[in-house]
C-alpha cells in the first residue's frame, strides 16, 4: 500500500507541475491559428500528459480510499 501512496503523491506533484506549465494565453480550441507548429505540438503533448496524470490521480485516489479500510 505504501508504494501506491508514493505513486499517488508523485502523480499529484506531476499533475500540479503540468498544469502550471500550460500557457495561460493559449485560446484552447478557438485559438488554433498558431504560427509555429512546434508550439502546437508541445501543447498537445502537454495536454495528453495532463490527462493521463488526471486519470491516474483519480484512479489511485479511488483505489487508496477503497482498500485503505482493509489495512
């Protein structure tokens, strides 16, 4: 259970960092007229990483809350 809690902790730190790295001036789906394709690609990769971390965080939260009763 300690390994899962550590994984949850690092996932939460990674999620906080990935959200903080996002460009606040990007327009999301509306502002797709960016000049440089590399910026859009980096933003899409960061979006994917953020969504994976969100899914992992919530899955681990449910797992920890469910099975912590049995310890």
